[in-house]
């Protein structure tokens, strides 16, 4: 009889310690996300941020769990570290030295150290810009000047470095990817408040019961679709030939496969596209220039120019980022070194071309899927006349992706300890008894 996998999580001492350690680190992170920088009127600041929801500030605020709109000590969150990591990923695509360092263990350690240094620099620059922005808001700062600027820069920079340390500790000693989990919990923090606002709207008669039920059905259906598309992959068969190992011992040939995910780029194309499309609105919010104001009006959400441009940007960045993180030439070389090959395809250049052709084809439906998910909130606003939809495209992809990754890690640890995992594929009868696979 299969046991409860949730109860098994705490029966494995190693896994139990990892879960408790992760929860402790996340608890510390959420405490810091509610301690504000000294010398501020948070109420005035939040009123200002209410007008910046469609700008870059609104997007950034989502990733840090509202820390930016409250000016907390963790207002910068993990984003400086992620920006530094992405920067080195992009540099590896154009600078051979960086690419070489990524392939070597000592080189990766050196890149990690460089990433930390760049994180501190980016955090300091962003903290200074944020301090200047705070002082530009009338009534937000009690006493502006050098002291406030220096205090804010030091506080936010130290906060960003501490958040980076928390993420690394979760990755090393906890369960899941620490950086991703910090963003995950920052996003889901807003869910209870959004649910409360939706319930309030229904009580006031702004949303009908049928619309609410239809909305819940859409959320469940879309979530299931995102899970399916996140795990979907095109499997390329690989044949490993028979070879002699040790003292004349023959290792039989094996069949394996290369999984090419439909969505290899993850959520990054949406983030890049959002960063570009909000530029006119962000600039128009701070600079009174007629051209920028007109562009901001043209690219207002829920307009056709916005939808078309946003969709094309996502398509472009999906192929762009996939090309950066996935190199068919390196994969073909690794297969050749191992003596493995794709049936019917010559090793070397032909294999690289074949993998690249398949990857190009499977990326197209993945890119279209990302564009549809990114535009989902706007359609929800129009159809259900609701402004409190908390499952946006970017947040939904991050929540599903991080959740699946964390569950898979817990699954592996459970299976290593001979416990049933979370995912069961069915039953197989073996000599008169049932075995759970």
C-alpha cells in the first residue's frame, strides 16, 4: 500500500532538515521585506507607486514582493544578482574567454565570484538611483540630502548582498534553487490580498457569482496547461554503442534520448519583452516630452499596438535566449566524444545541424505559448471586468516552474531513501502482486 508522500517528507532526516532550513531562511527574508528604510513616509510613497504600475517600477516591485513600493531594506531583492548572472550568460555568447570559464569547474567558481562583485556594484548603483527617486516625490522623505542618500544606499546595498547570501544558503543547504524560491515567495505573498480584494468586489456586486466561478475555472485550466507545457519536451533518440571496459568486460549498448523542452527559455523572454515595452511609459512618467507621451499612449496595455509589439518581442527573445543557453555544436561534440550518435544522422556537424533544426521547430510553439500566457491577464480584465487578477503570465510561469523544480528535488531525495515519490505513473503487475511505479 502506498504511503503518503507528504508525511514521508519529514521521515527522512536529511530532507526534513533541508525543508526546515529553507523555511527559516524564507522567514528571515519576509521579515526584512517589511522593515522600511528610515526617514520615509510610506503612505505617500505607495500612492505614487499606484500610478507606476504599468512601468518598469511596477514590474520590479512584483519580483521583490512589494518591497520597492514600501522602500524596505530588501527593496532591491535578488534582482541585482540575477541581473549580474544574466550579464555573464550574455557575455559567454560573445566572449570566448568567459565561455571557456563556464565549461571548467574552477572557471565556474571564478565566474561566481565575479558575479558577486558585479552584484554589489549593481546594487549600489540601483540604490543610489532609488534614493534620488524617493527624494523627488513630494512629502515622501522627511529630511532629504546627503545623509538620507548615503543611508539609503548603504542600507539597500547591504540588504541586496544579504538576500544574495540567503539565496546561496538555500541552494547549498536547503531544498530547491534559492534565488528562484525568493522570487517565488515574493510573488505569492500578494495572492491572499488579491483574493481578499476579489471577494470584496463580489460582496459589493462588482463581480457576479457566475463570473467568479468562470474565473476560477480559467485559473485552474490555465495552470494545468502551464504545467503541461513546462514539462513538455521533444525527445531525440540517442544510441550508445557497445564498448569494452576494464579487463575485457563488455558494456552493452544503450538507448537514451535528448530532451528538448518546448519552453527552454523559461520566463526570461517575457521579462526581456516587458523591460522593452514599458520604456515609453516609464520615461513619460518622469519626463514631459510630447513624443514620449504619445508613444506611451500608443503602447498602453489592452491596445492592439501593445499586443502585437509585445507578442513579437516575446517571439524574438524566446529564440534569442534559447540560442544563448543551448548550443547544438557543443552537444554534438559531447555525443561524438562519448561515441554516441543519433540514428540516421552522421556524428559531428550533421548532428549539430539536426539538433538545431529540431530545436528551431519546437521553440516556435513554445514562443507562441509564452506570448499567450503573457497576454492572459489583459484578456481576463476585459472579459470578466476584474482588476484584481493575481495570476499574471510572468508570475504564473515562475510559480509553476519553481514549484515543479522544488517538487522534483524532493522526489529524488524520497526515491533515494526508497519512499514513494509525489508522481506515480500507474501500476505494473509482477508475479501476482502489484508494484507501484
